[in-house]
């Protein structure tokens, strides 16, 4: 699935700086992590989303 949206410049710059300083992340993984966190923190009961949230919260390195 593709997602296209406009974001405020300050958010875009923050994302860009984060990705540049964290080479294991890309725009897709950052966006997925942020959306997953938002959904779980706002009441989603979907077990797959909760698992993704915990995986992003405690990544295996």
C-alpha cells in the first residue's frame, strides 16, 4: 500500500534528521511505527497492531 500525504515542514525535517542519524530506519518503517504507536495508544485492540507496537518498542538488535 502506498500512502501520500503532506506534513508540516518541521515534522518532515525531524523525520529526515532521524532517518539520517539512524541508518536502520527508513521513511516506511518510521511512518509504520508512528501509526502503530498512535493506534495502540488510542485504544486499538487489534492483536497484530499490539504485537507490531511491542516489536517497535523493544527491537531485537
